[in-house]
C-alpha cells in the first residue's frame, strides 16, 4: 500500500489529505490547500500538488480546530478511520 508513494519520495498533498481523511474528497482537499489552511513544516502552501514526505509536519486548519500531524506513511487509496494511524501521528503543540 505505501510502496508506490514512497518510491516516488512522497505523495501529492491533496491526495494525502484525502486518503488520511482530513478531507472527504480531493476537491475539498485542494480547496483547503489553496485557501491557505495547510502548512508544511511551518510554511504556508498554496499548491495542492506539493509533495509531502515522511517526517513532514502538517498544520491543518479545519472548520472547528487545528490539527498538527507528522506524516509517517502513504496510501494509494482512502483508508478506513482505523487505518489512519498508519499514515500520521499527532504532534503536541508547544
């Protein structure tokens, strides 16, 4: 499951957000990124095609909260809620 993306050295940000269940669709994920609601390693990103790599830290501003997560894996499809633990780990702020 994770081999294809890791062979390329990363995965598109919009795909990763969708597959890790931070957005319901890639279109919603693209809107999050283009709306300036996602940072990668503290840098604001506006291109949904930006590659994320293992150990990148994402700050995602959702409608009701802010999530800070570290990328630890990839998927080639949307995973179940139980499997999202294989894609990222939460990072405590501060």
